[in-house]
C-alpha cells in the first residue's frame, strides 16, 4: 500500500515517473546503496519517533545515528523510536520503505542537516524495493518539512 500512496501523491505533481523500482531489496541503508550504486550516506533514511499523541519523522543521511542529547535539546523529549507495527500504523509504510511521502496521517517531518552535504539523496518511496533521486530542495518541497534540525552524531 505504501508505494501506491506515494505514487498517487507524486502523480499530482508529475514526479511519479521519477520513482525507481528495484528488483533488489532496499530495506537497509547498505542494501539500498548497493542496489542504487551510490554512497550509503546518500540514502535518506526516515526515522520515526514517538510523541505524546502520535509521532514525528526525521530524515537523515544514511550513515548517521541520532544523538540523544541533541534530540532531547531540540524536541524537549527523549528519543523513542516507534516499533515496526506503530510505524506502519502511523505512516502507512512498513519498515524498510518508510518515507515522508504518501503518509497515512499528516505527521511533522524534519530534515537533518547531515543531508545538506549531498547534491542528491535517495529516500524510499513506501516499500523496500523503491527509491527516488532528489535534490535537498526537492526533498524539502515533497516532504512538506517543518524545519532543518541538527540531531545526528557527527563522528560515525
């Protein structure tokens, strides 16, 4: 269902033909990077975190990890990731295909500054066999992001 929702959303703005469908599984950063023949850090992974009533999404560069202190300073709460079932419930996408597009619910989306070092990034498109190549300005537009944040560890 996730890929279908993303495709429908992208049809409205003429981006549906930019979706890359792969035979290889792209559920992890390394799988996606290998299938797309790109640096793993260019994979734009979408992470889901609990809030009081729902969740928020943060898109980060592929090799980055959340810095718990920065997350708490930015969002005034501890970083608690959703379970795979919760992520599916809120986003409509299964783990491995979670992205900030075609969401089941309207959710706040943030982009981590770690993405800015790349001219092109590759987020998933709703399932574990899809991606799209986007500039960061296209990612801003398509994700309807709220703000850029700095919540990842710099030394990986």
